[in-house]
């Protein structure tokens, strides 16, 4: 197992669109990538991690929103659909934007379809933190970071803060 380096905003590699995994990709190397992503996510610590964040550009997400960190989930080639049009705000953070938190609007209740780590189809419905996390991670696979949803003003302030930190 090994810890992977997490890309940080505004790294242009976070804008990469992830490719779907195909049958031939379900190899021991993929299992290793999944285990390394879990190790990296738990160590951070975070409740989710998308391949994009570790410069791996296939549609792979690991997450665990449980209190005891004993409910690992793997989503491969994920798709979701809202079960109702209702959205809600939740304060989000992102391992690729350290020490920054902001409210983001997401669907309250979604249906998720994806493959598991062995390539078997899985389907579930969720709400609350898990639903927010799935939407946040699926955005990463499309090259979207949660700060993209913030006002110009908030994005400008964040950029200035990051420039100042670097100096
Ligand atoms: O650790 C994380 N917490 C979090 C909180 C609210 C909504 C989404 C998240 S995901 C984030 C980890 C991360 O950056 N995943 O991409
Ligand atoms: Ni994130």
C-alpha cells in the first residue's frame, strides 16, 4: 500500500475528464490503485476521493461517510439521477482545496448506478452526506471542483488567499 499525492487547486490536471474503465481494466493493478486511494483518503482524512485528485484519470471513486470508517464504497463508472428536484445547501470541503469550506447546493436524494471493485453492477438510493459526497466526487471525474459553483467574488478571494499562502 502507498500514499498517493493529492493534486491541489488550481492544478490544471484537476480539469481532466476521466475515462470509463472497461472489462480489461479489472486487473490486480486496479485493485492496488483502489487500496492506495482508500489509504490516501483515510489518512487525509476525507470521506471521499476521486481518481482525478490523485492524477488517475479513469472513472474511479472511493468513499466512506461512516462515523467508524468501516463502510468503504467503491464506485466505478458512476451515474446518478435525482429522485426529486429538491436541492439543499451543505458546507463542503475538498482535499484538493485544503482549509477552505463553502456552502454548495446539491440534490437531496439521488439514485446511483455504478460498478463495484470487481466490475459487478450496483445500484442504491441515498440522501444526506452520502448524496452530497457522490455528487462532489462525480464532479471531480468531469473536471469540476466545488469552488466552480461559488460567486466570482468568492473565487477571487480564494485565489488571492492561495497566492498569499504560496508567498
Ligand atoms: O472529505 C471531504 N468532505 C466532504 C464534505 C462535504 C461534501 C463533500 C466532501 S468530499 C471531501 C473529500 C474530497 O475532496 N473528495 O473529493
Ligand atoms: Ni473533492
